[in-house]
C-alpha cells in the first residue's frame, strides 16, 4: 500500500495568518499584557484548538462576551471569518484590545455587500441582497451585520426555490447575489444560473435580453484559493483507491470538500483524528490519499498518513 498526502490540503492563508498572530501573542505571554481570547474557535479543528489552548488561548462565544463586565487589559482576537460591526463596538466598550484577523478576502466581501446595499437603498432602483451560505455560519453572520440583517440567506437550490415560492425573493426586483467565501463554486454557479432563469421567465424576457437589463448582478466572492482547491482535490480523489478526509466535524468547508471527494470516490472516509481509522477500510494494494479542509493542520495530515502506513506494516 502507498500513502500520499495532498500537498494542496491544509490551512488556507487566512487561517495561517490568524494562528500566527495568536502564537505570536501567546509566545510573548511573559510580558504583562493579559490573556488572549478568541471569539469563537479560531479554526474548526479540535486537535489544533487543543494545541493552542495548551499555549494559553481562551475561546469564548458571543454569550460569554455579553456576560463580561470589564475586560480592560485583555485582548480579543477576531478570527478569519470576520464579525459584524456590533461585535467591535461591544468589545471596545468592554475595554478589550483587538487583534483583527479577518481574512482580507472576507473583508473585501463585507465591503462589497455593504456597498451593494447602499446602492439598492440610496439609488433609484430598490432591490434585494441574496447570500449563498450556511445559515448561522460566523462568516455569514458577519455579512448580515453589514446590511443590518436585511438579506436572504440560502443554503441550497431547494431553499432558493422555497424563498421564491413564499415571496421572500421577489423576482421582479433587482437582485445582487454573493457567496460565502468557502462554498462550492459549482453549486454557486448552478444556483446563480437557476435564479437568472427564473427571473427571466418572471420578467417575460428571453435570457439574452434579460442579461442586458442588469436586473441580476452575480458577484464572484468565493476565495480563489478555495476554488482552485476544489479542482485539484477532484483530481486527487480520482487518482487514489481510497481517500481519508481529515477535518473537524464542525467545519463547513470540510463538509463541502469531503462531499466532493465522496461524489468522485465512494471509498471516502471522514475522520477527525488518526484514532478513528479502521484497518478493514484498507486493502494491501491500495493507493491511499490523505487530504483535508482549509481548517486542517498539515501536522495532523502527516500524523494520519503515518498511522495508515502502520496499519499494514
């Protein structure tokens, strides 16, 4: 059996930046500057969270933040997912120093969606904002915060159809659609195509004429690093007999990428740690591939690969 680790798997640039900033602070903890809090999990991977917690990182949620009375001298890290404006106001009022690690790609998306909202409400043509993303995902919550919650979030094609049926999406109004940065490019393209088709029919126009009216603006907001990873991971899944996909169960990106692998290679298994491996999954002549999400550390992928090699040693 041969075992390969996917070179394109592992932390994305935004996660690397956030973890580097956290470690830089924690490694200088001897200096009297209080504790480092992360608002939400800095990365959706239990093994990496445990490693950082051992170094002193304290993870809190929004409820914890609401219950705090005074955080003067303490530091709050805003992770790569970003936050709504209200979070910054709340943290500053408590006295936190803020380390803002919002991914630059997410920051641009926040600005673009805010600008689109201003165009729709300050200009002559009123319209709607649609976000293709996971309801309740921290990045999506940050995006909703830019528009005071005035946007429709859809997770899939069925939800798009349902929102049209119940009137939450008005096909006669101009629409601007954005995607969460880590979603599937293929699924986003399908949803945008279907929305365009429905809007053209509703406005009684052929597609070619509808395109010229600019009633639908599709924004390409999926991270280019994520989009490239989809194509490369597809080739990796097809090139191996068995795929071991490593990511935290809470990782939205992990679910999307694991589903992609499974659609191409039925022998795809999703695990969080090497302890979940089962010998009966493997055949001695297998060409095994180890890959993961943008929230999966390289050290964990290598650890899993070593464990797989020992199964038939």
